[in-house]
C-alpha cells in the first residue's frame, strides 16, 4: 500500500511542495533556451540568434565592443544594408556583414525591414520557376528588398531608375536564410 503521509502535512508545507515541483518541472521540461542562445544573449531581446536585420541610417558606426566608449571599427554607409546578428548585450548587437566584418551596433541603428544582397549574377523571374520569363539580370552585391520567401524562392523588389518586382532563388540572396 502506498503511503500518503505527505498529504497530512500542514498547508504551508503542501504549498511549498507545489511551488518546488512547479519550478522544477518548468526548469526541466519547459526551458527552450539552448546553451548557445544563453552564451550569445546577455539581457538581449530574446529573439532567435543568428538573425538578419538591416541598417536604419545611411551612416552607421560599427564599434569594437558594446558601448559608445569603444572605438569605431568600421563605418557602414548604406541605408538598408543587411547584417546578421550573432550576439546581443543589453541594447547592443554584435553583427557580421556578408564580407565577414564584425562589430557592435546599437539597436536604435538597426531595422527589422527585410533586405538582402545578391550573391552572384542571377535572373529576376516573373514567377518562382526557372522556366518563367526573365525580367532583369541582377548583379552581385545589389541591395534588394525582400518581400517574402518561400521554400526555394524569394519575392523581391529592386529600385534602379525604375521599380522591378519578381522572384529570385533564395540561395542567391545573402540574408534570406532567416526570412
């Protein structure tokens, strides 16, 4: 026969047992943070790392560390340029560019607006299919706005003298992986 003596404890002990069980259960079974997420995010946003964002301003300073007291490492001079967040510290994000330059940028200088860079010469298609009509030829390092991505294709728009809208293979765009 199973002993149920613990049920005869005073009310405050029962409550304490419930609280301990609740926290132990949540800690063991409900924690979704992985070791790498804890390591890369200290008081950060809680969003997925790595992820791609874009620059909000035309001139953005990338610093050697997470604070204004750290020296400027690089100047990025293109509004909308995509960068990959690889770590977080309070309101600072460690980012990496397509060319593997890395440094820290304040969150006020970053936007969640989806952009990307064309990796190699690639056709802009009317529909997400290789057999679709080609609208334009896109050159490497062209900055594009990413409207949405499917499994293999992304719907994009480009502004060069006029607006072009179409589809590009996802693997031809740097920054499209997390979209």
